[in-house]
C-alpha cells in the first residue's frame, strides 16, 4: 500500500490516459476528524451537557430507555460509528467528484498541449 494515499493534502495519480493530476482526501478528513472529536467528547467531558447534545450516540440515549443497561453503551458506540462512517462516506464522495473533474482537466490540458506541439 502506498502511504502517500493516506495524506489529507493529496497525492499524485494518473488518469487512464497516463496524465498526472493531484488526487485529494481533503473532504473525507475534513468531515471525519471533527465527527470523531464530537463523538468522543461525551466520554472525555463526562458531565458536559453540550458534549452529550452534539454526539449522535449520546443524543439518542433517551430513546434507548427500553434497551437493557448492558447494551446501552454498545448501541451508543454503534450510533457513533455510524455517524463517523457516514461523514467519511460523504467526504469521500465529494473528493471522488473533485478528482474526476481534475482528471478530466488534466486530460484536456494534455490534449491541447499535444495539439499545440504538433502544429509547431
């Protein structure tokens, strides 16, 4: 596995035609990291009303009254994991769309450059 692919700032990739462009993970990280912080906040700041209100896992804990006490924490963790996963997925989709546009621009620029070079 190429470690540079994990960089939130991006990395070099090639289009199907062999042209290079900068691929991005920015939105995936930008949406996931704050979600992790929000979901962890009620466990770090135990008596904070704001931390519990901002966490998806804790904010639904009132609806979990019928869930046995043993299962309450795993259900809260599952809700938190779902929030983190959803935000990562949405960020990845935004990055994928941006990467597609960048790849098209790289191919278009390379085609135009080859036309100019062939005419000269």
